[in-house]
C-alpha cells in the first residue's frame, strides 16, 4: 500500500510539473537560481517535499562559471561556493561543481570537492551524488525571479 501511495505521489508530481507553463528556461551558460523542491530519501523511495523540510536550499549559477549554494534554516544560513563546468555529451547534460573548500553541503559519497548535477529538462536539475551510498537525492527547480 505504501508503494502505491509513493507511486501515486510521484505520478501526481510529474503531471503537475509537466502542466506548468514555464516562465523561464535554464540558460545553460547564464545566470540561474534553482530552489530545492524535494528530497528523494534513497532506497526507501520516500519523497520529502519542500514544505516538509526544516530548511530550504538554493543553487545560484552565474554566467562567469561560479556557483553559490545556500541552505537556509529559520535561524541560520550555510553557504558553499565554487566554480562549475557544463558537460554535454550525446546522452547527458550536467554541471560539474568544484567547491573552494570542504563543506557539509557537498553531496557525494566521497571526500571529493566535486559534485555532478544532472540537467533533467529545461526547468529542473537533480543532485543524486548520495544515491550510490543509499543517501538522499536533491531535486531543484528553476526559481521565478
């Protein structure tokens, strides 16, 4: 029954996302602000929506290939910065982030300062860097600015 509820939730989320009329699309080499929309809790399959989190998170990409990731709690904000590359191949597009310094905001299974952020479509990106070690995945949507 729980799996059915998760499947229905995901289907509803996908339908709602596809029915949105996009105000703006990702400018792959320009300024973009992404806002965390959900966390995929890993192997459990649980999806935690933004409204159920005790923080919000933003990734700001600038046209000079620098990024800032902000995690905003009610009483504090954590910031991590670095540079990024846009990687495009025949079957995938993603951003490779390289952080300036170690941070708990780096989402991967190793102690690397790099992250890979998948470009899902013209409005969404996904960081699944923790998924191979049964950690969460983070889904972001282009924020209306």
